[in-house]
């Protein structure tokens, strides 16, 4: 258990940040899931629209530091590759 005031404050901050970060990652996962569902339906227009929203959300979360910038780039790249594979067929 923390005894110093600064350690107690750090614990309080960590709780707030953890809640905020979990909410942000849930938003990213939800948006990515929408893209994947549109890809599964083979609906390229809907998938492209959802991908734009997903990229925006991923960039926002990465800018806040919740998601690492390279992980964000990887997620965007993989989603874009799946959309490109659907549209080129």
C-alpha cells in the first residue's frame, strides 16, 4: 500500500487513465469490427466508409498515447489490405 501523498495521487491517476484507455480501445475495436463485418458481407462501399471512420478513430487514439503509433499503422494497413483485396477481385 502506498504511503506517500505522491504515490497515492499516482494510484488515483492510474485508475482514471485505465478507465479512459479501456473506453478508447473499446471504441477502436467496435469500429474495426464494423469494417470486418462489411468486408464479410462483401460490401465494398460500406467497408470503405467504415474504414474511413476506423482510421480516424485509430489515429485519435494513437495521438492520445493509448495505442502505440506503430500498432495503429499496422491495424490501418491490415484493414486497408483486406479492402483492397475485396475491391480488386
